C-alpha cells in the first residue's frame, strides 16, 4: 500500500480530551443555562453551523403558535434568524403544537407536530428556510397537513434519512380508537404512496388506545424502530415495533414485529427508542407499588428477546429514586447513551441526565457517577424533554420549568460539557509508525460532496468500520480487506461532521472527518 505524509488532515476534534466531563458549559450564556418565558421547549437540535434550535409553542398567544428559536454558540439570540432570533407560525388561526425539529444539511429545518382544526386535530410537517421564513417550495406553501377524513392524528417524533425522506411516528384515530401510526413523507413534502397504506401504516394490537412517541431509523439495514404506549385498561404497556423502510412488518422481531414491555407487572410507559445494529434500546418509566414513577431503560435483541447482557438482565431500573423518568434517549458515536428526564431532588422534579456505556452500565466518568442533576429555579418542577449532541464537545437539552405548578411555564435550555469521541491516544501516537501504534489516517479531510474517502494504514487483515453522523446515527458500515483503501459510502453523505469507528482483531480506533 502506498504511504502518504499528509497527516495534518486528521480532524483534531476526534482526539481532544475534555478536562471536564459532565459540567455546565459556562461559554453558553455565561452559566450554561437559558430561561425563556411563555414558551415550552419540546425539541432541540444543532445545525451545521453549530447553532442551537429550540422548538415548542408560544404560550403568550391564545392559539399557541409554533415557535422556533435559534441561539448562537455563546447562547445569545441569533438576530439573523426570523424576527429577533425566532420563527413563529400560525397554520390556520387555531392551536399549533411543535413536537420535533430536525436540522437539514442544506441549512433548512423540518418541524412536525399537531394542528387543530375546530373539533379535530391533525399531524403536520413544515419546512423553514435558514433565515427563519417558511419554505414555500415544501408541501402546500411550506406545510403538509396529514388529515385523513378528519380523523384525529398527531406526529410526535421524526427522523430524516440521508436521501431526504422523512419518517414520522405518532397516532391516528381508526374507528374511534387511537392507533399507533408511522408515515413516510417525500423530500418535497408529499406523502410517499409507496409506503404502507398511501404513505402510512397503522399498528394495532388490541381495541384500546395506542400511541407512538419515539422513532429511530437504520437505513443501512432497512429498519425503523418505534416506541410508545398501549393503554391496556388493567395495566398500561410499553410498545415497541420494528418495520422496514417500505412499511412492512419485520416479523422476525418477536414473531409479529411487536414487543410489549410490562416491567415486573407494573404499568410501563415508553417515550423514545434507539436502534442499534444488534439491539433496540427504549426508555421511559414504570409506576411502582407506591404509585411513584421510576425511570426505566430496556434493551431488546432484534429477535425481540430481552438482551440479558445489557445493564441488569436487560433492564436499568432507577428504583432508588423517589420519583424519576426518562423522556428521551441519545446515542453518541461510540454507541454510549444519554438519557434526559427528571428526578426528585430537594422536593422538586429536577433536570436529570444519565450517561450509560453501551453495555447499559452507568458511566462513572460523567458528572457524578454517571448522573447529572441541575436546577434552574429553587421552587419549581423541571423536566428535560429534548437532548442533542453539540458537535463533539457538549450536549444540549431543552425542557419545561414549573410543570404542573402556577401555570407560568418557561422553557429551559442547558449545555453540558462532554467529549463524545475522545480517544486516549494522542495524534502523534496514531500517525507514527512504531511498535506501539499503527499508521491510521483518513484523506482527503475535509472532503467535498460526493468525494470518496480513503484510508492509509499499516494494519493488516480485515478492518471493519462504522460511520456515524454528528448526532450519533449510524449512516454506513462495511469492511476493508486485502489492502483496500477506498470507503465509497461517503460519496452519498450530506455535508457535516462524521465519526468513524475502525476495528480489526487487535484494536479499535476512532477518527473524525468533515464533508463540506
């Protein structure tokens, strides 16, 4: 294999060691926190320019309009976006609720949620330009309304494939009963009629209400995982389902594509899902014998069996907490997990992040024994409802303050330091050809769109690799053999920061690269 000397092209962020892991980032609004009145923070994301987007609805309006606020890296409002940093939109002079926001590689943003129309409510998707205006090239003047025959429906969660296809999870009324629903939307804002039943599939297990609150996709393996709640009258059950990207059931998962979770016979609620190459991890809570909520994390194999090698026989049970719950799950480029939610602390629900290793054990190197607890106020309940990666240096969270209290609800945003892809080796260790460390370099770096990435190494034998986007999603995986050097999967990726995990029989290494 031909050797090259362009070592400086390695993305340095992959090897930056964070001196503080799990503390508030004071470079964000000087405290690491932001409060914003008359708003909720239902979803959060970070765009290609490292700006933070917070989605919810504006409580100062009688019809609760959609709002999307953009913050600069230092926590100040980005006045180049919308009106004084905020995009506000009223679909039809009725109630609008923003549920989920995603940043696209072209600088635009997608929002999904619920819109009311008199006695009915219906799911919607809209697209926002980078300057904070509605993108009229999407759907019908910027908006797609999913309103089948005036039946109630809602879109709670969303994922976007590298191709631009949009997948939504929520629920829809079918014969007076709410049923779990998944929809596929084309990049230009129309239902994809090739997916299921005219763009949607409806998952029914019994004659009682069922809803989906989480979705994750694995386009490399043609899988979609969704999670939610099946409201059995006697014992509410957590619901997991696997389907393929064409809308067909994956019946190898538990025999019928559906798995119910009832933890130790207790009512169980699931709110989000993380799909890995060999498992499905879901989070939520269960109701204990004293009627308190307890945070719960569960792993299932792709057969539907509980993954007994994860945590404690497949479950992490926050039984020691008086009151707790996990609302959202996030995977980093190493396969480790962040859980955001709430825990009872000093008499109030408090913002709560738990950091787990890929095997389900708490990561004691993060915050205090894997747990981060912080408060905005001293006399109000708080909850984290959204969590996202901030590049390779931090995570950002969004949520509510004063839930169930005086009604004066505020949004709360935090940024917490964490180096998600740190490697104990220095750059010199990785690029020197000596007895202790191999040559290992990616080039060119940065790449241009549709370029092919190359690897230079003196490792021998098969090298397996997996590529993750900056928000922890697996976008490609394959292997190199017999001196191969080209990693062709990068030619179809959008602009952004990516992390690559390379492994042979002897060692595992992590590198980063950028596509411009």
